[in-house]
C-alpha cells in the first residue's frame, strides 16, 4: 500500500494529509494492545469458520498468519506504520502481506468499533487481575509486619496530635482493610469488564449468523453485551478501573505519608532499608524516603487520568466517536502508575525496621491516657462530660508545672476529684489497650483475631486468582 493511502475503501480520492495522519494516529501507544488484538482476531476467525462464514482453508491461513505476526511483534521485528493509524490496521495490513487476499476475510462481520472495545476489555480484565495480585502481595507484607510486631505499641493520632495508644498491628491492619476494599472493587470491576462486545459491528449489529457466545467462550469471557449501541460506545469499565486505581493510589499515598513521617528524626519510629531510600547530592547525612514520597506524588497523576476519561466521556452521543481514542493513554498511565507503586511498596514494608523502643516511649509520653482517666471517673458515677472537665484540668496543671500524669501523686489526683482512688495507678498503656476489647478495637486479643481473619481474606483472594481469574 503506498504511503498516505487510506487503508480502507474507495470513498476518498485524495490521500490523507500528513498533519492529519500524525494527529489521528494512535499506534505509538495502542501498539501495546497487540496481544489482545490478535487474541480477539483469532477467536473471531474461529467463529467465522465454525459458522460457515469463511472457509476452513482461509481460516487456517489467517490463524497461522496471526501467530506469525505475534511472533514478529514479540521479536521486535514488526514494522509499525503510522499511516495505518492503529494496532488493528497494522496487524491486518501485515497479515495481508504474509498470507495475501485471505486476510481481507478476517474483518467480515466486524468493525474497528467493536474490535477496539473487545481489545480494551481484554486489557482491563488482565490489568484487574495483575492489580489484585500486587494488592495481595502488599497485604501479605502488611500482615507479616503486623504479626511479627503484635506487642509493639505506638500513639494513635487524630489531627496529627497524640490521642490514644494503639498497637502497631492494629494500625497496619487499618491499611490492610483499605487495600482489601480495593481488591474487592477490582474483582467486581473484572466481572463487569469480562463480557464480549464483538458482533456489535459499527453500532447496529451485523447481518451474519454469528455465534457471539462462541467468541466469548474462546476468550474466557463470561458472556456477551446486550446492546450493540452501548457496546461500542461504552467505556465505563475503563473509567471504573481508573477510579479503582485512583482510590488504591490514594490509600498508598496515606500509607506513604505515614512512612515519610515515621522515618523522620522527629518521629524515629522506623528505619528504611538502604535499598529503599536515597541520599542527597549535597548533604552527606541525608537518608530520604523517596519511594514513599514519589508514591504520594504519583497519586495526582492518577487523579488526572480519572478526570481525563470522565471528561472525554461526558458529552458523547451514541454510538462510537473518535474521542474514544483518547481513553487509552489515561487508562495505560493509571495502570502503569498504580502497578509500579504497589510493586515497590510491598518490599519497602518487608525490609523496613520498626524501632519499638521509640514507639513505646512516645506512647508513654504526654497525655495519651487522658481518656482512660475520664472513663475511670465515669465508672465511679461521674457524668462523662464532667469527668472530661476534671481530666482536662489535670492536663492544664501538668502543662503549667512541666509534669506528666506519671509525675502526679495520689493526692494530686484526689485534689482534682475525690473519686480517684489508689487504683488510678493501674491505668497504664497496657490497661488502656486491653480495655478496648470490642470488635474492631485495639485490644491485643481482638487484634490477634483480626490477624486470623485477614489471613483468611488473603487466602480467598489467592484462590480467586488461581481459580476464577482469566488473564
């Protein structure tokens, strides 16, 4: 085919302007869909032959040629051409060069509209699976860290001010829950993605006796789309994946912020492994948490991908519009970013050292037992709001005198309220933890139970990946 000649039909007398050719081409980024494109074409070809639409001889030629084209791409020897616009036309043109006119029969009963919808669904399906795999690896790193540090205590925070003591395991399990929700959302998105649009044609279906279910089965898809107009114009599944990626990246960003804070000299709760930290070009003493900082920073670009795809979709009439070509770069970028972030964060956590002595000292310091003192008075019959006022006065006194609760005598306590007895001295970090013995609380017994439940959830995710997920 001569350069600049349109690769389909005789409607046009003039060649495409080079500026238009460059502006409309997507091959530079959609060539990564070659596996999905060839898999979809292979299934379509088999269905055409099984339905008697093309001959078995042509089908054999096409299938053999498609396998050769894939091998050529994977060997890095494929001559991608911008004038052919996209991965679909590049593959088809190369197939024609290899097997001759029979290649033209492959596009029978198919449009690029339903073809690209299928390719993108196959890509999102596989990416959902890979993202779940990396989420599970991160959850396993969190569980390992939590299980090996069940006795470690640190202050819990609200407003980034010391609030009440918690166990490190309880704190880490909070992130486990966030990532569990991320995995569940992705598994649900997988189900909505895993249906075949092929057979929808350009927009109205096709006038051939297709077996659409056969194509779906060939590709391991759970079913077929119900409406041809919706099938070619729908990108909800792509937007849903990007939303799930954005939410996951936000959770990673929150965890990354904790790592940044905890590894600072001001906190000193953890020490990052040298392999997951960087130095300074001018300050020899620096050990910077760049992996965590970049994970935090990359969240903004995934948010941008989400805004981009929602904006692309917001004004499109049915059915297909060329605007939809712009969906891929946002999708690819979101997937690449969240997969890279998940991939690096699991080993960062696995190699991170916890400084239990520092976390314990920080939990003991200050007034993290203030709520427990107020609860003590409430159990003696004082209304909690009044108990809150009494303990607040004790805090004010300690601040004025440069003391902590541990420095106060029994007489000091009783000067604030006669309801304080000698057993007030039994209020410790350990008693405060044990007192939170409710489902979801930080009591050590509850946390031990939560670790068992979390391990079971990981097993369920692993079972889904090995039994139900199709890549």
